[in-house]
C-alpha cells in the first residue's frame, strides 16, 4: 500500500464516501462518467485479505490517534477553564489579557515544579531500593538460593543435619 502511494504520488487523491475518507491512488485512465475512485477499484484487482488487514490497521491507528487527540483536547479545555478561573481571582484593575498570561505562567511554573518534585522523589526511592537490593545480594553471596526452586537432587549439609535432628526427635517419642 505504501509503495503504491510512493509510485503514484503525482496521481493521488482523497476519495470521500459516506462521511469518512480513505486514501487511494488513482490512475489517469477513467471514463467520462466514472469517478476516479470507481475507476481505481475496477482497474486494480486485489484480494480482499490485504484490504481487510489494511482497514483494520487504519481503524486501529485512527482509534489511537483519536483517543490521543481527545486527551489533548480535554487537557486544553481543563487548562483553559483553570486559567479563566484564576483570571477571575485577579483584581479588575489589571487588564484581562495580562491577567490571563500571568495566571498561565504561574500555573505552568507550579505544575512543572510539582512534576519535578514527584519525579525526583520517585527516582530517589527507586535508586535507594536498588542500592539496598545490591547490598543485600552482595552480603548474602555465600548463601545459596533458598526455597524449593533449585530442582537439584543433591542435599546440602544443613538439610542433612535437619533430617538427622528430625529422626532423633521421632525416635525419642516412639
């Protein structure tokens, strides 16, 4: 599909149908009563599998872009409402455009300060946890892995000692 767009870039057109648009390349060979999109569909015989796959891909990309743009629009609306609310707190003697700009600058400064504080705290905690974990591993190198995940059939001396002690206790209470 991309190679078709690159090869026929000079003859490309956006075809509109039922409110949505799709990008299709057109050729110059279309009749006087045919639209460019109809001549394209008649002239090229494609299998339906790539078309269906490309439609699914396009719909996924469109959905991702749509949600991203929707999130940006929501953030813009919230920011605009916040600036208007802050501007209403500024005395009326200050011109409204200057008040809006100053409220926006103060709000952006506060937001960036809070973001920086949150990120620096999170990174400090992660670094501290990593340092503690590294120290724990370094101090416990001589001990083997604990738990039943070893999978080996050989027993260590501590396991043998605990088995022997269990046998003695069982013989004592027989």
